[in-house]
C-alpha cells in the first residue's frame, strides 16, 4: 500500500516555500534599490508591544510583493468563492451591496436605541430654524440600494417593490406627523424600477445611476413648484450624452486589480441651451441643496455637471447652489452650513439629502445643530 506521507510532505514543503519566498523576494527588491531590508528593523528597537505593532504595520505597508499579490488573491476569493470581504456583499447577477447597509435593513434595532427619535428631532429642529428665517425645507432620504433592489440581494425577495428598513419607515411616519415635507423616493423608485429602461442604481456601486438621479430630480422639482415655494425660472438647459467608465465604490473596497473592475455608466451632462457650457452652481441661487456622496457622484466626479443638482436645475430652469460633505449628509453638512451661514442669503428653499443608512451609521450621529442668528441688514 503506497504511503501517503510523501505527498503530504511535498505539500507542506511547497506551502512553506510559498510563505518564505515573499519576504525573501521583498528583501531582494529592497537591496536592489539600495535600501535596508524592512524586515531587519525589528532588531533596531526594543521589542515592546507598541513597537511590534508598528513594525508589523510598516512591514505590511512596505511590502511591494504583498501589494502586487493582494489584489489578485482578493480577486480569486471574490470570483471563485463570492467573498466580498468585510464591507461588500456579493449579490445576484453580478450586483454588489454595502454590507453594513444590508445588515441595517435586516437586523433588529438595538435595545434602547434612540436613533430614529434623535434623527426626527434634529430634522424638525432644523426645519424650525429655517422656517424662522422664512425658508422652506424639503427632506430627501436617498434609499439604500438594497431597499430598492432586494431581489438582487436574495432570490427570496423576488417580486418585492421597495423594502425600506424599519427605522426608515418609523422616521417617515414621525416626520409626516410633525408636518415635515419629505420627497418619498422609496415609493417613486419602487414604481419606477419596473418601467425604467435602465436600473436606478449601479451594479458595482452603492450609489444611484444616472437614471435614478434624473428620476429623483424630477420628483423634487415637482414638489417645490407644486407647493408654490418657487417659480420656474427662464434658463434653458439641455442634456448631452457623456458616458464614463468608473470603478464602483463597492469594488474599490475590495482593492481588486483595476484592469478588471471598470463599469460603463451612461451619464447625461447638463449644459446651457444658449452656449452649450456645462452646468455650474450659482451662489445667488434661490435653492440650496445639502447632501452627501449621492450629490457628489457625476457632479464633482466624472463627467461633471451630470449629478443631482445639475438635473434639478434643468427641471427648475434655474441654477441652484450645492453644499456637499461626502459621507456627512446627516450632520457634518449642517455643521459646515453653520460655519458658512452666508450661503443662506437670498435662499427660498433648502433641500436636505442624506442616505438611508445614515440612520444607523451617521459619522457624528444626529445631534441638533444651531444655526447662527441671521445678520441684520
């Protein structure tokens, strides 16, 4: 009977050789560049816990071999096993989702959590402060991607429309009871996704697609003009095709090889009808738009002049002014407004967009933020 020890020994030796080759190759590359091998730095300092942790971090960051191998190793796990790492969830049909957002949709709220109540109180307080200045506020919660397309998360959600989290539903109810004006994108997107010629969200990204941007802008414009808060302007805008290729943020978190991760996005850039110049915000506009990366995408990102604010301006036939804090739509953008209250001069309407997942994951929570008193003329 043939022994099984020899194949096992060969496998062990191959594994050890693979592990050992990485630091040896890294040391050879450093010596060839005339540098001291990073691995020897451990002998140049006391072996305390902080020094060892710093040494491990520096060794990882300096490893050119690991930097080259890591994206391909992650790609093997992603493509072969459907492993999206700590923040990316691999869904169906090539769709990716932000894992903390999905967990917020499916997990029960923690016992004693007051996030929804704090958010509602902060929003009502902000509405009241603006109202005291003679300004109107419209709240625009941007749905999580998984709330609109749960069927791409799991087959069991097939046939569902929109599935906002329990906290989101509670917030919308509390805002309605307090008389806060809300643009309900959940109902709009649930109906719109069945009729849209393109998905309302990007497959490899957590943000809305150009189709979602335009649909949201149309609803917000109708709400503003329909309430009589603003008259339609006289500046005519047109759209021109401006397709781009971008790496989705969910794939970017995986740090996959860049040659494998680009997605074609059919953007439509907003331009002036008279001279063809790309849309630009105007400080003297009557509308101020506050928000996060859902405003940033296609605006300050490529191709420019194709984001929510540009398409809102096209619908309103007048420019708007945007204040964007990437990742800080819940609180940081309000704090920035407090530092720059002059942005409210001449405004009639404030639109406040924040992504649904910020109900649980907002960087600074949901504190009340007091605007400075208006300057006297």
